[in-house]
């Protein structure tokens, strides 16, 4: 048995090396036939001796059957934020001014610039050199766990290369892309089979990653290209973004090609011109250039807003555009009462996407561009994503076009519409407006908030229209009998929804704050607030009586602080919070202050060893860190607990030798106050 185990480990090691040489270095040392023979031998040995199976075996690249129940989700400790956009040189120069102003310098800032790959963003988490979990970007904070699918991507290292020791935890971020050549070949094959064609490589890559059957993902020509990390390991000693890329390359990753560093802002603009010319010759689709502050210390000093890092920006290429005709202009009412005019268009294909509606932003924008109903207009997908009307083609006018006027009464509730001085947006001031109520309830029940499974948009609209729900708290009074009266709602579905509503009552502080819909408080800012205040009452008191305390928090500026103060100063909002708590909502507090007082885990050091069956290691790490503990990679006299799963290694022996308490997975969950491993 020992010889068989050694043979299996030797084959894995060789296959990992040859994968790296072939797919990453483009410098193979053996023939395809020899590689195939080794892979077949490993398959056969693992099948005969399943006790030697390993999650990082090269045999896992062929895919596996679909997981039961679809993809699980994972909340990451460090959000994957979006990037702000620049659409011209002036935007980029303004970005540079903001950076220098925020750190208080007149000196040139050194930037790194790279092509912006048009793919699907993912995060790979490595623990002690092995891939433990892979997730989609999702909403930035929560992503879907697609580890099995990512293992099939040949340029995803299953184990890091180079000499250990490796960082105990490494979060690698990048894009899964499909080359233009691979995309054309895939569509040609689908055409032969009579299957629907993919619109573009980005859609093909994203769709391939979310296949429940990872064997389908394995059949697609995908590549992973790394562009950075989540949290930089403290012992790396790196000072710049380009050093991060060099280090990732040394660990076996393909990193973003054609990167330039040592640039001032003019150098970045010049490089943009070069990329524009090279765009069509690039093997992958690129939709612009990303400019980042190179210094990691300056990045940390700049921080981030609720949506994007302040130290990076995407300079987008000119968007794809087409002409269409405006058939009508609708006015939508958002959850804050904002009225947004939207053009209803004759459907037109732009960059592989059929567009039938486009934002007109606000009344001033319509007047500035002189947009009329019936006009032929140029439509583009701004940033290749959001359709917008760029300009009117006046030569196409017939004289039958109609001038649009913003309504002075809400199109939904007929309540008064007010446009305050200095604002570009007109608002319905009726807080009971059904459109606002619908959007607020949808937001409240969304994944990043209370995450009420089954309470979708159509159902929310019915509940509001039938006056069954008028506020957040009304959700928690719904009964299965009432829900059964709604369209397409049977007895089982009604009971499932009631169960989901009851389950949602236990919610962490950050999600609760986000669910309240406070203007300018997205998920990222909500997490900052939850980490800074012990409970909702303390936050409300600071907002109303000491707003300076809010502004002193990194990431909370005057605008956000003012919005939070305005929300908590409103008696109606405080009544909503009171009502939610009276209806059984329980807020889980995990701020540092609360941890020190209440958590038995706070300040404790944990080491994980063996296979944990209930949840991914990254999730276990998140639970421990949220409770104020920390996870380290090695056992020492300073370790408080060792959590042992199946087949634990030498860490368990060392823990016993040092007399350190050893607990299993259920013991950890009890310590954390969690009920089950699948929670």
C-alpha cells in the first residue's frame, strides 16, 4: 500500500508540473500521448484505491456530476468591489487629482495599467498551497461556490508551484475568459448540433462557469487570468501591485498580459491609445484599461467607497452603439421616490445584446439632448453594460415627434412631485406610494438583505397591490392562508414562504442595516457600520447626537454621514425598526466591541486540520473571524484550539503533545453558537 500511495503522489506531482509547463509557461516537456498515459494510470489507481483520493488531484479537471440543490453561497471577508469608470481623458486626469487630493500630495503618483479583460470575475482561495474554494463575484460580498467547475479550468492551479512554505491563506482574484478563437470554435460546434449560439465570449465564459454539471464546464475552452489578491498575506513583504502580479506568476498563475507600471497619469493615457490599436489583435476580448495606484500602502490609505476602490479606475473603450427609434418614454419610480425617465425603443442588437429600453437619466438630460418621442437616436451600452441614448439624429426628424414633459404628479400614486433646488432628480414625496413601497420591499427581501427565499418581484407587487403589505414589518405577519389567495401560489408554496420568512428573522447587523434602505448605505458601508458600533441603538444615538463620530470612521464621508443622520432622526424610521424587533426579528451583533464583551471566541487562536465535512474551510474561517477569533496555519504554544476533521495530519499530534484542546466541527459550532454545520 505504501508503494501505491507513493506512485499516486508521484503521478500527481508530475502531472501538476506538466500542466503548469503546458498551459501557463507554454513550454511542454513531454508529448500529449505521454501525458495521457500518466493521467490514465492515475485515474485507474484512484479508482482502485479511493482511500488515497485528494481534492487537488489532476483527475478532478474532468468535472463531476451536478451537486444536489444547486450552488451554495459564501460571504467573503474582503468584498470584490466594482470599479469606477472613465470614458475620456478628462475623467482619468480627474481621477488622478482625486487621488492626490485624498492623500494630500502634489507629487506625481505612480500607476500600473493593464488591459481590462471582458470575462467573469472569480475568487480562488488557497489554504497552505492547495485550492480550497472558488466563488463567483456575485454581488461582491456574497458569491456562489463553484469550486468543482473552476477545478476544470486548466490554468487554475490546483496546488501552488514554487517552493513552500506558502501563505496559510491566499485569496486570488481574476477573470475567467474565453479566447476569441475558442469562442468561435465553440459556437461552430453548437451550430452543428442545432444548439443556441452564445452572443459573445463573456457570456459564454459566465454561462460555462455556472453549469451545475461541471463536466460541461470542463468541455469549454476557458482560461483563468489573475489580476490581484483579496487580502495580501502579511509576511509577503510586498510594496507594490506589480510585485503582487510577479509573485502570483511565480506561484503558477497566468497573470494579466501587457501590464505597464512606473507610469504617471499621462503615461497611462498614452498606454490607453496603444491598447485601443491592439484591441482587435488581442487573443481575448478587452473592453478598456484598468489603472491602479501601484503602491499598496497608498491603496490602503485611499480605501474604498461602498462600491469601488478609490485607488483604481476602468478607462472604458468607446461603447458599441446602434440607431433605434424612441416609441415612448416611461417614468419609473424608485424606492427613494426618484423619478427616472426611460426610453422605450424599437428593439436593436448592440454588442450581442437585444436592447429595447434605455435610460434617459433625468429631465435636464432630456432637455440638453433635445430628445423627443418618435426621434431616431444613437443608443450605446455605456461601459458596455447600461443602455443609454447618446444623441438624437436630427436629420431623421419628420415633424411628428412629441416633446416630453416630466409629470408634476407621480405616475403611480398621483401624489405630488417635487424637485429640490440643486438636485437633478424629481421625486414623489408620498412615502406610501405603491411604487416606492414595492421597491423598498424588494430591496428588504433581496439576497444581500433579509434574503427571503421565494419573495420575488412578482409576488411583492401582488402583496402591495392587494394591500397585504405596506411596510417591512407587515411581511412578518403574513400567514399561509393569506398567501394561498394570491395568483400562482399553492398551499405548499405558501407554507414554504412562511417558513422562509420565519427563518430570515435571525439576521446579522450588517445585513439588517443594508435592508433598511438608508440612502448611500450599500452592503460595504453597512459592514463598516456593523463593525464600528455594538448595536443599533448605539448607532442611532451617534447618528443623531454625534455625527462627527460617524465621519471619523474610515469610509464614511460627510454625504454618507448626513444620510445616516437623516434616516435615524426620522421618527417614522425608528418606529419601523421598533416594529421589526417586536415582530421577532433578532439582530446578530458581530462588531469588535460586542465580540470583546460576549464572544467566547474573541481573541482566541484556531488551527484547522483534516477534512471538514459540513462546510468549506473558507466559511469556517469566516465564522471564526466574524466572532473575533483568528485562524493560523501552524500549531504553537499560543494556539487556543485545534479543530480536527477527518484524516487530520501532524497538527493534531503536535496539539496533543502541547496539551492544546482539540475539538471537532460540531464542537466549534457550539462554541460559535451555530446550530448546524450547514447553516
